[in-house]
């Protein structure tokens, strides 16, 4: 049995041979068939689909060659070929990023209270609170200023209010319930 590929190649060979034998007519052959003998370079063979070939004369006076027109100069390329609009610029279909204005900085806040409550005592003049700050111990009453930074406001157990003087912010410290 002959493979289908060989059959297809055989058909293509026969078709190529038929085209070579009965193929297009050369200009010299057209002139000979019409009884005129003109050089092939002055004649053109035109074959209409389904019709006979006919010769067309191309005399030297019938053909004109126009002069070459200079082209416009291309626009200058940017110095950086990857810049916007350059031929090698990066392209993307993503939308441009949304520009978000930075949030204003938060207002300044007083630092956390650096005090630890050691104890408290009720005297005839009011409450007295004992605070530790690192190695120092402070005995405070209302309106006492500590290191020029904090001023004691009111002492009403279970809380005591302190004002951070640089920012005038009031903070509260738990001192425990009255005994």
C-alpha cells in the first residue's frame, strides 16, 4: 500500500510539470506567435485570466521616470530613548497610580506619665501622694510642680490629674481607692 503522503507528493509533481509545460508565455514567444519580432525588453506580455496572451508595446517616449523626491526629516529623538514617548519607552495598560496626599501629622501628644504611685496619705490640709520617678521620690499636693514639667491638678482618689506643661495637656493617674 502506498502512503497518502507519497500520493500527495506525486500529484504535486504532476501539477508542477503541467504548469512548466503549459505555463505563462514569455514576451519573445508572444511576439513570435503574432508574427512580429520585437526585442523582449520593449514588449510586455499581459495575460488576462482565461484569455490569450497579448503583447503591449512600451516605447521609450511612453514611459516616464519621475525624479526621487527627498523625504521630510524625521523628528529628533529624545536624548533618553526610554523617556515618555520614546520608541523604546515602557508601555502599560494599568491606570496611573492614584496620588494620595499625605495625611497631616498628628498633633503632638504628651508622653506617658513616668511616675509610679508608692502611696497616699490624708492630712488635715488634704491628700498627699508619694510618687517614684526612677530613683527619685516626689511628695506632691495640689498645685505642686514636678521638675518644671508636670503640675499636679486635683487629687481625688481613685485618680489624680497632672498637667504636662509644655503642651498644656491634662493626664490622669490612678492612685487607688481612699482607705
